């Protein structure tokens, strides 16, 4: 299978925070991959912008080092990296001051798409929008890309939306959630809406429940200070898991177009029921002999922030009434894995008798590792000895299906940046979606504070607190195993 590369029009991309962790680890190596794939036109210009003192050559060296360190494969021979670096420049700017802004506006090319990536702390988003306007760079061809976190609660998200809206139209604002850029997440839409097979079964009549798991093996590491103010709810559920939930649960949009898709996602968020306190389990990972526990990591022995969250969620609409969605995410768990499992109901009657056991179809959508999909189907166990049933996976790992081309599938950041240049907002969150998500999460978080809720401790390397297993057991269900 040969993947098609459609070059984009010439563009200017300014990366505010161009010297930071995200730019060096993801954005710049991703852009280099797009360059190697032939998607970036000759005239494209990429400008790093930050306060550090540096000239163009210094920045090119920084980017060369970043690509060599963080690129996923060895740099190709033949001068590709030099050719890419030749498109790069650097301007020293302070988001909160006046330094460098005139120089930046001089470097911007007239009459072409210009994208400004806000890869800086969220407290600077408003300053950047204001300065872009002040120095004449907020024209109709300008787009801004805003990183997470988008607000800390509904109030701050609304305030941020209002600040950005002063200078940019909603069609110019790209709120990034890199989960939406993952190949499998888009495949979820292709599978649902490109096949006749699944959609008739995709409802409360045929689906017993849905599980979404996003598990990490790492702890909070050096991000302890930031993380302890957020926790799993703000850091993962309000954005990434919520977006996955929307794509699983939404009605078919009339078209695969930004507002059609986002309208349907918004309806899902608005249909979420408030969550009962006993349908939520929060946890904090314990110390091991070798590694500190959550509270040591965040240097607060009394911290009540959760590094793990499991919850049962209901969507009040015709399609999903009565079908539970179980969401689970956490740090320092057994394996690094992200998957969605759609567990279908039992066949209404077993012609094979009780001894054939219970068999269910499960559609598993794996986001990582080994992006792909598996459908568990029930077949006869081979061999003599009567009719015994067994579940076998129909497996589609993309790496197998796409062959050597699997390597060329762009990663989430690459795809999303190219979408910004093309002006396609389908995979970006709209302002009202983000606000609706906060409107649902805020009362849950407020409830924990009001009840002085203390997260349960769980063993590092486990599947989370025991109580999270009970959340499913009580309903006669079981989490899928967390495994790589
Ligand atoms: N790192 C990740 O994996 C990740 C993942 C998801 C989201 N994010 C989000 O992405 C954003 C950037 O994160 P990061 O990890 O890259 O942070 P970081 O490593 O701390 O980098 C921050 C960048 O902002 C620049 N900067 C700071 N103050 C500035 C100012 N006043 N004016 C201009 N530039 C300024 C810094 O350079 P100077 O000090 O030279 O100015 C640096 O380039 C944050 O919103 C974060 O939440 C990051």
C-alpha cells in the first residue's frame, strides 16, 4: 500500500517556545519527517522564537541536535537535514515585552499562510495573541496553534477563549489535542462510518459496555509541580479521554468536515450525566524500593491529587441510554498502553448449550503500542470432540497491513501541523467543546474537594487501586488486562 503525500502550499511557521522540550522532541523532528516525505514546499519558512540569545546558525545547530537525539530513525544521508535546516531561522522575542517583535514581523512573508505555534506555558497564550495583533501579524491568513492545557477549569478556559477571540476568529484557532492526530483515532471514524458492518450494532441494544484505558509506566518525573496542580482528571480525562469518548459515541456527522464533526462531539459532551461519587476511583502510586511514590515525586506528603482515575460514565441519549463507559488512566501502571474496547452483548440464545461457555465479540482499537484493531470472534475450537467454542482475534496491526509504508505514517504532531497549514480544523477542539468538557469535570473535582476525598494508594507496576477492579466487578464485568 503506498501512502499519498500531498504537498502543502508555501507557508511561514513561527514556533514560540522553539527552544523548549515539546519543540525539540516532537514539533521539529516531525517537521523534518514531513520535509523528507516531500510534503514541505521549497519556499516554506520555519522560525523559532524564544527569549534565549541565539542567531539563525545557533538555532539550526539546536534543531540539528534535537533531530539527531529525538528523531525516530537515523538521519538520512544525502544532505536532507542541511536542506531542511536552511529553511529555519530564529528570532529572539519575549512574549511579555517588546523585544524582537518588529524583527519577527519583518521576517514574515506577505500573502501566504502563516501559522504561529504557541509552544509555551499557557500563561503566555494571551500575551502572544495580543503581541501578534499589535505588530500586525494577526491577519486573516494567520492561524494560531494552542497547546494544552487549555484552561484549568471552566472559568479560566472561558477567559482564555475570550482573550484569543479578541484578535482571532474561531476559524483561525487550532486547539491541539495530539490524541486526535493519531492514525488509529481517525481510523475509528473510518471503521464506524466507512463500513456498513459496525454502525447498526453501535448502540445500547448490542453494546454491553465500552472501556477506554490510557496507561503509562512513567511517574510524574520532573513535572511534579505542574502535575500536582492538575491530576489525572485535568491532565488526561478532560481532554484526551473525553475526545476518544466523543469519537466512539457521537452520531454520524453529515460530512467529514470540521464543524459537522465537532457539532456531534459537542452533543456527546453535553449528554454526559454527572458522575456518582461511588463510580469514581482515584489513586496515587506507592513508592518501591527503587523509586519514590507519588507524594515524594511532587514533594508534598499530604497531596490529594490523583495519579490514577477510573470512572463509570453514562451518556443520556437514545443511542447509549444504559450503556456504561468505563474510563481509566494512570501513571506508573503495569504497561504503557492506550486502547478502546467495545464489548458487545452475548448472543441472545446459545444453541450450543451452557457448556459452550460465554463468548462475546470485542472490538479493540489500539492506539499504542502497535496501532491497530482487533475483533474477537467466536469460532469452533479445531479438532474432534464435539462443538467447543473459542474466541480468536481477527487482527489488523497497521504495521502488518501497510507493510514497509507503515514507517511513513505521520505521527500525531506531524499530521496536525500539516492540517493547520492546510486550514483543516476537523481534528482540533472548538472553543465550545473545551468549555463543555470543563463544565462536566468541574463539579466532579469540586466534589472531591468538598468531601476531602483522599486517593487510594496503589502499587507501582499494578493495574491501579483494588477499588478500580471492584468498579467493574460490582457490575459483573472485568477490565481488560493492562499489557504492552
Ligand atoms: N513537553 C511536552 O511533552 C508537552 C506535551 C503536551 C503539551 N505541552 C505544552 O506545550 C507547551 C510547551 O511545553 P514545553 O514542555 O516545551 O515547555 P518548556 O520546555 O519549558 O519550553 C518553554 C519554551 O517557552 C519559551 N519561553 C518561556 N518564556 C517565554 C517568554 N516570556 N517569551 C518567549 N518565549 C518564552 C522557552 O524559551 P526561553 O526560556 O529561551 O524563552 C522555551 O522555548 C506548554 O504549554 C505545555 O503544557 C508540552
